[in-house]
């Protein structure tokens, strides 16, 4: 690739983004009372000099304050996998908050049991509890794992994503051992005191780390998703389950992103048997919610422990967790929006997206790869596809990513800004996918000169 030409094209697209979006630029430059000029600092993770500001969103479309409409394949980095403001969820939220009244009263609602039963149908775990984020679901699952095993450490995969969980911010260093993930902010202690790490798809390394006998749980995504999609090799997940059982270690599947694999995520699609499962984002249709499920045996063991405070100040729970509004939104999402039928459609659209990307990559003879996980597709600047998180991180190319993201955004299409991921929602249509195929090919043509 001609890097000089890439930089010229990136400069052109950056200038065009600034020209097209004067109101967004003004809003950003005027945000003097916000830390990093945005409501949350990760909103600065975007191509260009400033983020585009949201005006409206519906289904698979968003509009910015400068009046530009976008086909949205980002979908809130999975938070809006149900689409933006789906009708059934909007109606449920209006009913609960506007008509019936009350979002958080520290009282349960009957919707919660319906949601728990539906999550059991989909994922298999039989006892459920709720949080406001998947990060909190992971934190609480970790505490429960430590309590029931009496062990202190958690094992994760290098370059995994489990939100801002302290124990997950560890990677495999150049010496093959765990080290703090670069950029970790204000770590409460050396992460190697709380965590162990193994590369995804490496059973030998996993067994070595579990052999110390101090790992309470393996917390993992069944496929890595936030460092580019890294799929499990044949036999890997079965090996993880066998090793965790052999070493008396619990297995927690984080399905927050891998929910894209189907109605029951990878756990159902691949017949997995975790001891706990965490999920968040998409199940609330855009309303904040998270959940964790436990096997019946594990739940009873924990509830029988008189030394554990699971009601008040034991470190598991939050005042707003399980609130009536979040639960109403979750029921509407699972019952009416992210249905089994919807996932079948979304999977087909994702296959169409994958085929379009592959055709363009092959046409321009690029050494890239494409990976797909149900409704989610991602392309990486490496071929063969990376087999673990460290390899996938090494395949990043910030200039190339920014060029592609800006080229697409300037022409009305959004990908997830953290990487080259496209997610389908129930409102996505064939034409949306075909528009990406056309624009992606045109962007590569310009690179080729």
C-alpha cells in the first residue's frame, strides 16, 4: 500500500468531515464543562477531529445535528442491536414510566420473572439477577466466584473485553507472562495480583495458568469481539470447559457482544455449558440493563452460605439494579424485537455483508481477512485471520482505519469507531448492506489509485 497516498486521502476525508459538520464542531469546541469535551471520554474514540453529534435515531438510521442521515452499522457498539428506539420498547417504556409511573421503587415487578424464564430458555442458566451494565454483571459474577471457590484470582484472555472490570485489564507480555494492559488508568493494585491471562485458542497456556490452583473463574467471551472478531478453533471451547472442571475453576461466559451469534448467543449456538453467564447492552433495547445467570446448583450453594451478605452491603448489587423501567424494556426487547426470527434475518444480512467485503478484498488483492459471528461481521488487515488477541492487536492500522471510517461516514454510513465492525439489527435491509459494499469498494479503488 502506498502510505503517502493513504495519508493524502486521509487528510482529504478529514477536511471534508470538518466542512460537512460545522454544528458538530461548534458543539464540541463549546463543551468546556465536560471532561474531554464529551459526556464520556470514550466518545473521543472516533475518526476525525471531533465526534458527530446525535440529533435523531430510529431503526437502522441516525441523523446528526448538521442534518446528515447515516445507515448505522455501529448500533451503539451493540447497545442498539435491537435498532434505535424500536416501537415495542418505546411503548413499554412509556407505559411503565409515563402511564403506570415509577422507574425505581426498590420493589420487584412481575416482568422480571418473565425475563428470567426467557433468558433461561435462550441460554440455559436457570437463576438470574440484574444490573445496569454488563460491567457490573461481570464484577458481581467475579465476587460470587471468589466466594464459592475461596480462590482469589480471575483468568481472562489477552485483549478480551469485559468493560472496565479491573481484573480484565491484563495482557500476555512479550515474555509470555501477564502484564498490565497499556493505558490502564489508576489501577488499584498490580493486576497480576488479581488476575491471570492466557491467549485465546491456547489450551496449553491456559492449563499452565490454571495449574497454580488459585483461579476462581475463567471469564471469557466465547469469541473475542472488541479487538476484531477472533473465532475459536475446533475443540478449543470444549478444551476450556474440560480444563476448568479438572482444576475446580468456574467458567463465566460473557455474551454481551457474542449475543450476535443468535437468540442464545454462542452458548446456545455452540452447546456450551458455563457455570455463569453475563450479558448486557442489547437485551434492553437501548435502556441500560445487564444480567448474570447462574446454574441452579451454584445459586443454591451461594444462597445457603450464611456468611455471605447477598442482600445489603456484601458488594453485590446496586440501588437501581433490576429497576422496573429496565426490566420492562428488557421484556419488550426479548419478546417482540430480538426474537428468534429476527436473528435469522440478521444472520442472513450479515452473510450478505461478509460476501460483499470479501469480493472487494479479493478484487483489489488485499492481504486482509473477514470474520463473522452471526449478525456481526468484521474485517482485519491480516490474512490469515488472527487467532488470538495479541495477533489481532498487532494487525491494527490507525491511519487505514481512520481513512475507511471517514470515507464511509462522509458518504452516510457508520461503522463501530473502535474497529471495523458492522452489526445488523432487525431494521437493517439489503439495500443498507449493498450501500456499504459499493462504498467500501470505492474507498479501496481510491487507495489503489
